[in-house]
């Protein structure tokens, strides 16, 4: 009778150990899922930063293009040599 009780106690201890191991593995799985989700969010944020950087470069390039066009138009309307020549002619 004592041997049967001992076997039953060992079986219960084994079942409790298995349940504890399963719970630990489930927690580890949850931690891994959280870690992977955090990495995914980090990568998405980095991608957004890259896109924003590309948009900033595009806007700067457009601004530089407009600035060059403005300078060309300004030079066409107000040539630098003609204003100085007219002043020189007036002083002579």
C-alpha cells in the first residue's frame, strides 16, 4: 500500500513539474512575441524616418531648382552688367 501511495505522489509531482514547465515556456513565448513586435515597430519607425529624409531631400532639391530659376529670371530682368554700365555712363 505504501508503494502505491509513493507512486501516486511521484506521478502527481511529475504532472505538477510538467505544468510548471509548460507555463514557463508559455511565458518565454510571450516575451519572444513582445520582443519581435518591438523590433517590428522599430523597423517601421526607421522606415518612416528614411521616407521623411527622402522627402526632405526632394523638397530641398525643388527649393534649389526654384532658387536657380529665380536667379536666372532676375539676371534676365536685371542684368548685372547693364546696371553698372548705365551708372558709369552717367558719371562720365
